[in-house]
C-alpha cells in the first residue's frame, strides 16, 4: 500500500470532537468515525461496514485496492480501544455480498474474533449480508457473536433499513443505516461532500462505516422524506463532527 493511500484509509488518531445529541430522550454521542456511542448502555453502534467490497468488485473484473476490510477494521478497532464498549451492534450490511466471509484474509477474520472477545457482539441482517450471515451460521468456524433481528436498546429501536413515517408510527427512537447519507455544502469555492448522520431528535440514520462506501445526498427524497421537519445533518470531519443546518445543504 502506498503512503498516500495509507493516509487516506488510516483511522484518525486525533481526539474526536464528537457531537452529543438526544435520540428519543437517550443520550447519544456521534463520533468522527461514523459510529454512535450510547454511554448509558455501553453500546457502540455502527452501520454498513461492507467488508470485502473490494474483493467483490475484483471477482467481477473491476480491480480496486484490496485494503478496504483492513481499513474498516482499523477504524472499528480504534473506536473499541477508545470506548471499551460492553456491547457492539452492527446494523446490517456488515458484509458486501453472500461470499464475503470466505474471501476475508485470515488475519482479518481472526481480528473479528479478537475485537468481539469479552463483549456482546450483535449482527443485524441487512439486504447485502443476510445470506452471508446465515451461511456462516451453518459453518464450523463461524463468526463471533449472535445474529439478531430488529432490537430495542432503552428507548432506541435498532434496525437496518429505516421505515416510512405513517399516521400510526412516527418511528420515534429508530436508529438505522442502509442509506449511506452524505451532506454536500459549498466551501472553498467548490462543493464539499462528507458522510453524515441525519437526525431530528426522534430518529437517526447513521453514515456508512465502511472504507469503500458511497453516499446518498441527504436532500434526496429517500432520506429527506423520513423526517416530518427539516433534520440536522452531522457531517464527519477528520477530527470533528460538524452540525449543519438544513438550509446550508446543497
């Protein structure tokens, strides 16, 4: 791996200027990595790791640098070292496709075991990794932790894909991923685009945690339509999470 790529993919080693918010009354901390920390429950929540995305593209003849899983796990390990969570919840699409687990390098696979040791480790199923997780559950050298469906954590409702608002359900407390939200603002004479959290204080959509993941503009109806009023975008900087008013987004 060349030096420029290493710097791009490396986890930030600076102190994170995280953003504290309340979701359905639960105190939550939005981290520069894209993880959400829920201190009252000792819970670290991340979404959309898409491990082995690079190798999935390579298998189809489109060559990407094969370092995405390692870079993503570097960032996850840094968060675990900083916060020492008793519970880690992965909100789905942790693996990019059905054959991702067998393609993992042996040291990356063993690293998952090490990161999960001594804590609860929960995999929620996503649309990309449902088959991967269920195949692995039937294997001998299975992944650490447990596969679960949607779950609650205090006032929070954890799921992979956010649900639509309805007269019967305002989705209060929902914590979801899936959409890979990104905020675009005008800065330095050009448009700057960053992964972001999106929340109105009642529910939240987390950014994709994976190193090789794209993003959907928060103004897209698929995201904007989840909120009854304009939400807050919390954009990831290298050492700070930036709270952005809806009016400045492009």
